């Protein structure tokens, strides 16, 4: 199957986990009613985006949030890209993205590899490494739509990761993300268009809605870009959803017409996963 209908839920992130899970369930129910194949949630959909919150909200794989997300996918018969959640593993906390299939089985897991430690003059300062540990895997997983890539927010700024996912066969890359009011206007659309163009893949970035009463102000603007580098669809900053039908078979003609991957000079340079 080459066509996937993707529903992106640009939801607000409440402080109460149960409320967040209800919002996620309602989004998946609406997605299924609209004929979507997959619902996508934003980064830290169940935890207000502050470093101090990550250890407080963290649960082991198989915990309440994980289990409820699996149930949501199974109940509505839909794939669920469950944004990210704080994952507790021993004494370490990870920013972890899970994908569940239509039966509620875990299809993919990605721990955010690149931690968001920035200090922009006159803008945002943030240090995920205060409480998070980085992952170390490039994530591409099999689906009925073919291989899909999965990474988290700041990960996608690194062109090597996008290229590795493309080389592993991904035609669509899912990116739960939470850019802010400094990085969003500057780089959000630019990043998704450039990664789509350089790697000739579809890219889908799903953000939380902007909440000016929260301490972290998300950019919003959940987006889908195509293998030519164009914007297929994009929301504004408010709560809402976007339903996009993507024909993943468009990837191969673009790669034939403009054979970037085939023209790489691997006799001179090479990118490989360690």
C-alpha cells in the first residue's frame, strides 16, 4: 500500500496525564472517523515541556501512558504515532517516541538522540541534558505502507540522521516536535522542507498547540512536506488537526528525475551508521 492518510493532532498539553490521554483518545477517534490510517501526537504530549517535569512524569516502558496509547490504537483500529513521553529506565530518563500498530502492538521506539541544549542570544535557553539521557539508534520500521522513519524534534536538525533514514528505505519520516517562538519562525518550515528535499522523502512534523499560559511556548504549525521540498499542508499555532493523504509512490519518480541519492560520491565520502 503506497497511500497513507495521516491525521496530525496539534493538541494542548495539560498538566494532568489523564486529561492528556483523553485528548489523545478523542483525537484518535476523530482520525478513525475521518478514515485516517495513522494519528500523530506531538512531542511530550503528556508532560509540560520543562526539564524539571521529565523525571516527575517519567514511566517505564509498559507503564500507564504506554499501555493507554496501545489501547487507543487497538480500540480505534488505527496506527498511532504517540508523540513522545518521558521514559524511565533504571535511573535514566529518555525522551521517547513510540509507534503502535492497528492491533496496539509496539511497532517502533526511538529515544531522542540529540538533546536540546541551546542558548540563543536574545531568545531561548534550554538544557534537556539537565534531566534527560540521549538515545543512540537510527529508527526505521516496517509498516503496511512500507518503511517509515522516526525521530524527535532537535534530531531532525542533523542532516546525517535524515540521510541515514532515507538510505534505510524510509519514504516518510515522522517527527514529533516542539519548536519554540525563537527557533520556530527561523527554522521550522525551512528544516522540514530542506530535509524533505535533500533526502527526497515526505516529512511530517507534529507540534503541540501554543499555550501562552505555559512556561514553554510551542511554535505549533504542524507541517507535512513532500519529496520535492514543497509544503503539502501546515497549521497555525492554535489547537486543531490536519488530515493529509500522502502517495508515497511519489518518492521514486522524484529520485529518478533528480537522482541525488544515486549521485552521491561514495568513492570520496561515505555516511554510515556506527
